[in-house]
C-alpha cells in the first residue's frame, strides 16, 4: 500500500527549528564579536541570539519528546540517537584536547617571563642572573591543588556515583513508594531511587560550581597578560561551563522523571545526560592532575 510504513526508521516531518537555530547562532556569534569590539548594539544582538537559541532548544527538543511518546523512537531510532550522542561527546573531547594542548605547549616550552604579584604584570627575563625560563612563571603563586580542587574532585566523583545510582534504579523500575520524611517534602517516594539520585547529583553539581566560583574570586593570578592564567582559566572555565550545562541537563531529566516520561525500556534522554555527566567527570580528573597538580608543581602556593 502506498504511503504505508514498513521499516523501523522515523521519517521526520519538515521543521523550521533547524533554520531558526542557525539564525540564532549567527546572531549570537555576530553580536558577541561586535560586543567584544565595543560596536553599537552588539550586546543587544548577542542576547537576541541567545533568546532565539534557547527558544529553539525548548521547541525542538520538546518536539523530540512528543515523537518519543508517539512511539516513533523504535529500537533502531534509539540506537542512532545514541550514535549521535557518542559523536557529540567525541567532538567535546577534541575541544578539550585543544586547551590541554595549549597548556602543555606553554608549560613544556615556557617563555622567559617574570610575574610581578604586586602590579599583576609580566616582564621578559633578559638577564641571566634573574634565572632561566620556568613554569609556572617566576614570581607566580599557584592555587593549592589539595584544598578546593581536591574537594571538587571528590564532589564530582561522588556525583558520578549518584547519577549511576539513579540510572540503574530507572532500569530496574525502582520508583514510587510512600512520600514521607525529608524526601516526602520534595514529592519523592521512599523507594524512588531515580529521583533521589537525580536530586543528589544536581545538588553536588551546584556545589561544585559554587566552590569553583569562590576559588576564581580569590585566584592570585589574572586572566589576561599571562599565559599561565589564560590557559588555566580557559581550560577550567570551559569545564565549569560544561558542568553548568550538565546540571541543567539533569534538572530537565528530573522534571521529566516527575512527569513519568522515562521507562526502563525507553529513557534515552536520561542516558544521554548520564553519559555527558560522566564525560565532565573524566575531563575534570585530567584537569586536576595536569593543571592543578603537575602544572603548579614546585611553585609557591598562594596563602601557604
């Protein structure tokens, strides 16, 4: 019969959201560049682009959720969605490879500069008596890797276990139960490990971001004018941005879990969020070892 579906694939209906999203991204990029160059209207164009992109996210992903409820996400479609998420995470890996590359290039081939803590300026070392090039730059104080960075490492590792707890609870149907005690105030049943695990993971993610913001506020080196500061803040800052994205991702999953959108057999949205969170965990371990521990080894510690 003509028009009958005799395959497991989902043929998408025409949608305006890819075009709207592309225009929003163009506005964001153009407005951001104009804003950084202090051009008139740059900030306004940037935030218009942000609004368009956020609207596209809500509308397009909302449409995907409706398709899942309609039964369009067959096992074959779910498999290909997983392939797409794997490729996205692989592209994110290469994004962070660039920042690690920059940091290792600066550290293994250091420039002969000296940092002045009082004026937050750098100067070239021209006199051999001042010493050779070193990393971190001479005169720079670094953050103690075994204070807040180590605490944040423990927090992220713990959050990885809580999101895994929630995932396995979802697979095994550990939902519901009597709503009592502290969990009952949040509408969580005593047997609902899915909601418990998600709540714990989100709280830990917010705690990580708060501690990192506090650490940045007291950092003893600037962002600009210093290769150590630039590479440090770009690598750890983009990771922090990804933590915030992951926290939002998990919050959306929490709302959907309350609504009963996930089942043991169909929960790709939750699975994608869990994969993304584990990726964030792994990147932080490399950042902690490479930048905080190895990258600051032998330098004077701030406040130490």
